[in-house]
């Protein structure tokens, strides 16, 4: 079942760069639009996850809190889409390349309880958010700052984190179960990152640029069109960073990563 | 199964008015708070209905549209809650009297398809919205105007109506099924109106005042504390008005009421 995701070479968007048809060498606006598409689609997915846990919440206060968190995701999505709206790009057009991208992830992480469903939202959204922030470092010039401003408002998952941390703190059996579940979800999420970058060469290019910017590799830093580093190195670097952030997230939840 | 709902006399909040303990003779602020609680809880329920239909929408554009409509319901709820927030009343405190009020309605109207689920949202929210508007006519003074301003923004169900009307226009079998489903949902919704007024004497008092205001019965109009008209008359008047609005709504959908 892991075949599609783990096939070596699927994450090879930057391996054939250089030609005039290479999407990885697209104009900076195209890179921004691709990242906005991913981030906006992620917020829409998070809206759905949080709203679903609002609908079946155990009490009215939780229901209200999660509804507001879901609406917060959609507000953030609106700010992101605003970055490319001036180019006449509709929400649907920008997100369409990612439609259905999470279907496999969803099927593999069907939650067994309300808490698991909420943790899936927190972990899944957390990884996606960290990914988008890392990739944004590969944008050049105005796009990078604009994306950061649209994205860096308080994350809507904050309340959900508080709800889960409180629940876990009061129930060690639940905490153990959630820790196990969190490891499963993050494993699938990191696999999905690999798949998404494999299917979207522009995002893979952003990852390579981001790494170059972080490591001082001027030849591949944002603003250049030079060939960045090797795919495998970039992927390893990215997954290491996403894993570290996930560990911090689980710490905040009081759960073993 | 209809026993609780249809028992004569459950809707008798105004039948014993006059004493110092009578909740129907509460201060105008208490009447406003009760109506805000009902309207805010309704918007939260509508948020859930629309968000759920966003999650399983057939295409990305529909998913986005319904997510935005759901968020619109929550915005409207925020404006309503703002009307009583100055009194230090939290969202949960104001809505708590209505927690679970729709559980029976939900159990009786479990949709058999995505379209039925969406129509349930449009009809259920429509009836609730019409009810709140009618009851608001029973508020006196500043409360009435403030409620109308918070409530009279474009209803978030507009897009859902367009989606359903388009679907029904292109499929006569679906249109027939939805028309039948709409009659079932509105029947349950009108039964729920009776139950809610029976359980919330302040709302029943608002209904009596609203009718008096509409028919020129000065003795029971807003701003007085005189005994309003008979329960049964008021209920018949209210249901007639809600039914008429429902017929117009189904016309807009292109469905037989």
C-alpha cells in the first residue's frame, strides 16, 4: 500500500531542471501561487477537520471553541488566497492542483474516537503548516514577506491543543493512546509530504531553495535559477526539520512523540 | 413519539403570567438575551450543517462555497452574541438554555443523501431565522433595532440555495424527492418551534407581543406588561407566518412546497 508514496524518484521535481519546459524554473509568481495553493487547501482541510469535531463535541463550550477555530482556518485561507487574487486567480483554480491530495492520508488515519480525530487535525495541520513555512523560505523577494504576513497570524489550532492537553493531563490511559496515535498520524503525514513534493516540482524547487538559503548555499538560494542540491539531501533535511517541530508540538500536548 | 411535542399546554408560557416569579414578565434585557441565545444557537447548528456538507461535497468549488457559508453563520452568531456581551454574558452561558434543543429534530430528519442534508440546512435554518425575526418584533425599544441590525445581514444560506436550485432544475426526479423531503423537514421544524416556545416562556411572551404589535393590540404590544392574547391564537398566527415564508423559500428553490 506504500508503493505509490515511497517509490524512489517520485520526489524528483528538481532532478531534471534546466530546460525551458521545467516547471521548477517557473517565474517567482508561479512558485508563490503553488505554495498558496497548498497552504490554502490545507486550511480548507483543517476547517473540515475542526468543524467535524465541533459537530460531535461533548459539550457546548467545546463545540463553540472548535467552530471558531475552524472559522479561523478559513479566515487564514482567505488571507492566503488574497495574495494571488490580484492575478485574477480564483480560490478553486489555485487549490485545484491539490484537490484530493489528502484522500489517501485520510483513509489511512480514520480516527477511532473524538480525541483521535482532534489530534489528527492538530498533528496534520501542524505538519502542513510547518511544511509551508519551510517552503516559504524558498520564495524570493516580496512574495516571501507577503506569505509570512498572511500566514503568521496565531494558528487556529491553539484552542484544540489546549483541549487535548487538558484531556491528556487528566487521563494517563488516554494520553498513552493519543501518543501512539500521534506517531501514526505523523508518520502518514511525513509520507504525504514526500508524495506532494514528488507530484509538484515547483514545491520541490522551493524546498531546495529553502535549504540552500538556510545553509548558505548561494548558488541555489532564492532569486537564482541555478540547480539546487540533491533531492535526497533536501528531503532528509526537510523531514528532519518537520520531525523536530512535531516533537515540540507533542511536548506542548504533554504527549510522548 | 410525538407525545412530548404535541401535548396541548406545553406551549403555555404566557398562560400563567402576572406573578412576580413569572419569567414571561422578565425585564426587556432578559427577553433580548433569550432571543439572542436561540438565534446564536441556531447559527451554531447551521454552521455544523453547512460545514458537514462542505466536508463531503462533490467538488472543490462546492466545498469552498459551503465552508464560507458555514463561516458566515458563525460571523452572524458573533454579531448576535455581541449584543449581550456587554452584560458579561459568555457565548456558552447565553446558548446553554438551548443546548440539545435540536437533538430530537436531528434524529427525525437524518438525511439520505448529500442534497437532502443540504436542504435540511436550508429549510431548518430558514424556519429558525424566520422565527427569530418574528419574535424580534416583540422586543421593545433599542433591543429590537440592535437585533435586526445584527441579524439582517445577508443570510449565509444564499449560496446553498443556489446550489440546490441548480441541482433541482437539472433533475426532475431529484426535484420531486427534495420537495417531499422539504415537506418532512418543515413539518418537524414547525413541531420544534412549538416545543421550543413551550419550554421557553420568554420566547412565548415575545411571540404574543409580536402578534399584538402586528395586529394593533396595544394592550399586549412591546413595552407593556399586560397579558397578551391566547396561546393557541398566537401559535396559529406564528405557524401561519412561518409556513408562508417556507412556501416562498421552496419557490426560490424551484421545489413544490
